[in-house]
C-alpha cells in the first residue's frame, strides 16, 4: 500500500480521486492548495505526490520547484494543460511523470505503480556504478564526477543511471522514453533531448564535443568513458632501416 498525497483544489475531483485511489488499495491524504500541499509533503513524507498545476494560491509548477528544493518525493503532475513545451519544462523541473486530464483511475494507478516500481528498483542496487570518472550511487541517488558532486534533478539521475547500467551500449530514445519515463506507447523525443542537453552541461561537455554522452545519429545515445589522449612524452616506435 502506497501513502499518497493528492494536491487538488477542485473538491469534486479531489473526492473522486480519493475514493478511486483508496479502492486501488492506497492510503490517500489531500491538500486543497499549493502551500498546504507543500507543507503536507514535507511534514508527512508521503510515498508519492499527485500534483495539480492550476492551484488557487501558487501555480503547481512553482510548488514543484519549491518541493524539489527540499525533497526527492516522487511527483506525478496531473493537469489539463497539454502544451508540449510546458510539459517538457515540468519534467525538467523534476516531475517524475505527468498525466493529462481527463484521465481514468486505472491509468493514474498504473503510472503511480510504475514510478514507485522504478524508484524502488533503483534503491536495491548496492554497489556504485563507475564509468570513467563518473560514480553513480543508485541507493543514495548521488553522483560524483572526478570526486566532485554533481547536482542532478531526479529525472536526470534516473536517465544517467539507466545509461550507466549499459556502459558503451547504444540506447534508443524510444527505449529511454519507455524505461525512464514509463511511456511505452509514445512520447516526445524532445523530452529525452532536453534532459540529455542538461546532463551534458553538468558533465562539462557539449553534443559537438562529447566526453561521456555520445550521440549515434538516427540510433540513440551511449554513455562511455572519455578516450585517453596519448601524452607527448610517450615512447615513439623507431623508424627507418637503422632503427634498433
């Protein structure tokens, strides 16, 4: 049984969600506004937050940003907004998934279980993953680069961790959408590209000059350690007929 927090200002929809999610076996608490939801999420530490964007006091996107500053609790954004750039921005701000209204209880329940299953699977990994100077600790959800900490959003961490489990293997955008975003039936490649762009920036590289994240055109992306550059004082192979 998961302990959920539903942040929704519409009393009829809030009540319907509570009944439906309880019927699915979850324990559900609610908050009617953004600040009340933020307080409840920090105080009661639910397993997952279902967050509406159109809240009466503070826009849900701002609530998400404030929550991410103090907590890694999984968040599914439930919204009537279906504008792709805004959805990409919401994911970039740290949402683990989003669902567009109207939606059925079964669909929301499936997404809740998928997010919790994905995060739960990450927590059981014991040993850090290493790729070159990168060290990814799935249990602690921490990443270091050359022994310095990297500040990643939850989605950036999930993406990097998924690639780190497959070092040197080319992974398609479709696979990343299906496995990291849990969107097996579709989604926007742009979502993956945005997160890869932010990861590259934090890794100190660009798509044109990659170190760890290498794009294979029309196929996908792979995570691999930087190639070592030979030093200038490396021994040279003797040349010419008189070499010995």
